[in-house]
């Protein structure tokens, strides 16, 4: 696994000259006495994939939900660079603006595709929904875009009119990705995208994600507890434990030369094939 | 109990005032669903408790009331409501659309064009157009507030995908004044174009769901569609077997056990007037 090539990092390096797409500063969120996130800070540059790793309960998903504007943090700020170049605190935006961003510029891939799909609606309808949300009103065009995206995520075009309830888990996950990417978002948040899939399906999905992220120049934050997923997809990693970031750095650096005792434990816990 | 013991038009004045306030707000924001304190009425939910409360709040001694059910003046529901107001308000009732000042309707708009001095009151079973897409009321209100109506087109998309056309034949969703998405109540989509820029005031009452909404006179009402699948209304190969009309909404009536059937106008007043030789 250590031999696996990381994603082309050149894009991330040249991007350093640009301002970041997303800036998180001192983010904190508690649920009563339980601290889910505390003082989380990081920046994400255009074209970069950031991995968030840590054991379950370390606050990864809470962090992601705060980034997506689905949860209101107790402290700190999340700033996003709008298409016009302005940095905007996403919690200072009106709800209307935030929801518009969420369905145009952002994507959110759930761990369980059933949370991110309309199971009773055909695959084409699922993919077309975001287009219709932003005003697409031509049936033929919507359908062509849906077919195109099914092809991109390697689902047979003949399944266009089937409901995802009849799809396998891996296909549902790929459909969920197509549904998110059809509106060409600039930022995609993924919560354990390969979490519930068996390894061969995982491998194909990871391949697909690498291709899409590289090809579209997406920025992404991927939450995972699977270090090999992180190594394959992420340019940089942050390691979370008990709601705090204990280590951050380039993926290979963090995984091959971990500094924090917890990261060392995490890296050492991976079974060597 | 004699009718004299009821307040004029059954409802107490305080309630009427409350409903009128809701109506004013509804007219001011076309297509927006205004909550109101719906009262128990002496008829079951689903039989027009919303419409009857709206009618009771706007009716005056000089008004002439017409009530139709699926276009017909002579059905149980229509007759009961007409009698109800004849007893509790002592108003004159009619079956002629042209003579009425208030038309309360269940599931049809009369064929005879309405005038600016008329009010039409629709009985609405379920006011929320997004209900089957989003079960949470808090969320649907937010969707209305932010005009997030894309999901409604997903439903139309699904219809076209499965059946080759939009099969929604009644309660076909409309956009009012370019803003609010609205259920026109379960009228056939044949009647949708009549809502658009109608000179009459159109009021909608949902008793069980406690909502009132309105389309003011001359307001733009557009039926949702796709550019390459434009909205169209149903048409018939037949003419009305009684009056010969080829432009009205027809009901198919089975006449015997041997497959005999006939098509007749659903609007009984329109059909009757044509047969009597006068213009409806």
C-alpha cells in the first residue's frame, strides 16, 4: 500500500499562489457536555483534496456538517471564496444564499447513498434534480446530461429509467456522486464515500473518484477512517482525535513519518498486506 | 332548531373577521397559504369545510349563491351547501353561473366565463403542492420562502420518463404571479387556463388543513411544464351527447351493462342553457 502513488500533487502546489477556496478558523461545536470539535483550523486550495482521518467519534462528521452549513458551529468561522472572488463567512450569509451555494457550488456525498438519493425517483431524475433546481426546463437536455453522467460514473445507460432502489450498493454510491457532480460544483464534501462497500467495489470507486477529481479540478474534503483511502485520494491530511486536530501535513509525510503518538498508533494499526 | 337561532351565515362575527383578515393577506400575497383558525362546521372534513367558511365570511344579504360539485348543481354536496346558506343566511341561490355573485365549487371551474363582479370559492382538500415531495411542513414553508421549486419538476420529469407525457390530470401545479407554487385544488387541468388572468376574485379554503390562499383578479397563473413538453389540456373526439358542445369538459357516463356509454358536459348549467337555446 505504501507504494501507491498519491494523486498528482503539482496542482495543489501551484495553487498555493492563489487564495484558498475554503478557510476554517477555530471551529468548535459541542453537543451539551460533549465536545465534538474544538479549535479546528485549516485551509483548502482550489484543486486540492484534503483527507480528514481519525477513529469514529473523533468529530470528523460533525466537522463536515459544519463545513456544509448543515450544523451551526458554536465558535469559529468557515469562509468560502465565492465565484466572484469574495471571501464570505458562510454563517453570515442568508439562509437563501447558503442553500443556493449548497445546491450549485457544493456537493455532499453521504456515507449511505440512501441519505443522498431519492430512491423512488429514476436514476435520470436523481441526476437531473440539481439541474432543475437551478432552472433547467428542457426535458431533452436534462436527460442527455443525465445519460452523460451515468456514463462517466460507469453505470450502463440502460439503467437511466430505473429507480436506484434496484441498484447495488456500489452503483447507488456512484449514482450519488453523479447527482452531486452534474452541477459542476467547486467543492465536494464526502463522508466515508467507500464506507459500506466491499473491497473490489471500493477500489473501482476510488479509481473513479481519482479520475473525476483530477479531471474536473474539484476541491474536496474527504472524511474517512480508512487510511488507504486517504492515501489514494488526499493530497493533505489532518488527523483528528477527540475533536481536535493532532497532526496535519502532506499525506505521505503524515502516514510514513507520523509525529503525534496517536497518529503513530493509527498508522501502525493498518494491516500490512 | 330554527334557522333564526343561527348568526347570519352560521359563523359568529368574530370568526368571520378572523377569516376576512386571512383573506386580505391571501389576496395581498397571491398564491401564499395563510394559516387560519378553521372552525368545526356541520359537515365532515373533505366535504368543503374550508370553502364553506370562506363563503360564510364573504357572503352578504344581497349575494346570489351558486354551488357546484364536479360541475353539477344537482349533486348531494352542492344541494346541501346551497340549502345551508339559504337557511342560515337567507340569501338567494341559483344554478345559473351568470346570475351568481359567489360561486362555491368543488373540482371544476364553470364553462361560462366569470366576470369581475363575481367571486369563486374553491374547496381544497390538500393545499400544499410540495406535500408528496417533502413531508415536513417546516421544510415546505422554507422551500416556499426561498422559491426552491425544482423538486416539483422532478415529479414532471418522472411522469414523462415513465409515461411519455405528464400524466397529472387534475390538481396540476401552477405558479402564481411568477412567485408562489400553488395547488389549484383538484380541478381537471382542462380548467387551469381559466385561472390565468381571470377577471373574478378566486379564493381557496382548506378546512382540515387550516389554510386560505387566493388569486386576485387578472393575476398571471402558469402551469408548470418543460420547454420541449409544453402544458396542454385534454381534448375529446366526442361532442356532448345532449347539447353538442365540442369545447366543454366532458364526463363519460356508462348507460347500461352492454358497454353503452355517452359523453356529456360536466357543467350542468352550461349544458342546460345550450339545450334551452339561450346563451349560457
